[in-house]
């Protein structure tokens, strides 16, 4: 079974991108390569229950078990020692990536309070787009009664686009609601 967003990409996005940017081959059309979901634990890095809770929530949201990230070096200003837990991360590819992106666009983003579109300037210049989410409660997989604390997360959508215009057009055609610049 194929994911709805991947079918939409092949049938609608690829022809539109080829026409809009005068591309000669369908393989020249940029595509989403991976999605990375990150959550930092901050001061709770010593609390095993908090870290386990974050892992369960992210696993429920993404459908994949997250890995625990650790500090590479000590930074005294942040109270971080080498090897301390910093957060959890998940990298999604292929079917899980498309399925997560579809749920994110269609279900989660409309639940954000006072939502008027995403910032069109959050591209990094290499085709990646990062979205900061203030609370994990916008995802329907997270049960409000089971969370111990409201946490934010960042979602980075990586594409193989060569420039920002191609990446912006790709994500807009995929359904990501970007505000007008």
C-alpha cells in the first residue's frame, strides 16, 4: 500500500515542478529525503522517568523508536558534561516519512493555536526547512492525561533541492502551509 502523500507527489507535484522550473527530466525534480524530529530535555537530563516519557511520546508521534542524544563535550554555561543526555531524536525516511508528513500537515498543524501559516524564511539555504513546535499536544497520538510536562520539539524537513525557491515550491505543493513572504 502506498502512502497518500507519495502518490500526490508523483502525480501532481512532479509535473507541476517540471512545468514551473522548465525541468527536462522527472529525476531533476527535488524531493523530500528525510525528516528529523528532535526534542531536548534540558534540566531534566538526570531524570530517567522524564527521558523515558519523552521517548514514549516521540515513538508514538513518529512510529519509530527514538535514539538518545548525548553531549559531545562539556559546556559549563549550560551545566552540561560530556556524555550527559541532551534529548532524543528520530530520523524518518521513505514510507514513514511520507506518512508522518501527511499527518503533520493535515492533522497536527491545524491544531496549533492562532495558526496563520508557517514562516517562509526558515529555510537554511541548502533546501532544509525547520519548524519549531511549542507543545507536543497537537499530535493526536499524545494523550493529554499521560504526559508529565508540555515539551517543544523541532521538525526538520530535508530536501535535495538546489536552492530555496525549489524547496519552497516543493513544500508548498506538498501541502505545507507557508505564509506569503
